[in-house]
């Protein structure tokens, strides 16, 4: 049995096929020209399409010379990267805040124990009444 070649029943289908083929070639050519033609060499001749940008860093870190207060935390803005925040900057801020909170907790405990000790011992001016 011999196979017959497929036949196209509608001449409109042939026009649609050619239209889509030509449109695809035009789109591929335009994208190729944009990519290849976009690197005109620039003024420095390196051929880069986009200039290299230094990574964004924490602009105003927490103060080193004094304890952190509420205003420092409210003004703190961590730099954004493609997937959220820069992990090293967040770790630095959290470790600094954790250390300061631990230091303040220790100081509060020390002052509370000193205050409790002051309440237990009688003042030197107090004399027992008889």
C-alpha cells in the first residue's frame, strides 16, 4: 500500500503557516540584533552592555561608640539584594542587638540584686527601738 502525501484542503492554512513562519524569523532576527548590536563597545571599549556596579552595602551601620537605642533601630535600613536582604548584614545586626540585649539584661539583674540587698540591710541611722 502506497501512502499518499498529505493534502492541504484550505489555502488559508498555507497563508497562516507562512505568516507565522515569517513572524517567527522577524522576532528571532530582532532579538539577535538587539543582543549583538547592543554591545557597541561603549566609551571604554570593553564591550559590556551594562557597567559593573558595586554591590550595595549597609550605608548607616549601628553606632560603634555608644549603645544602640530605639532611634538607631528605626532608622536602620538593610540593603536589598535579588533574593531579599544581604545575609551577612542581617547577621551582623542581629548579633550586635543580641549582645547588647544580653549586656542590658545582665546589668538589670545586677541592679535588681543590689536593690534587693539594699532593702534587706538596715540603714546605719536606724536604731532598734526598745
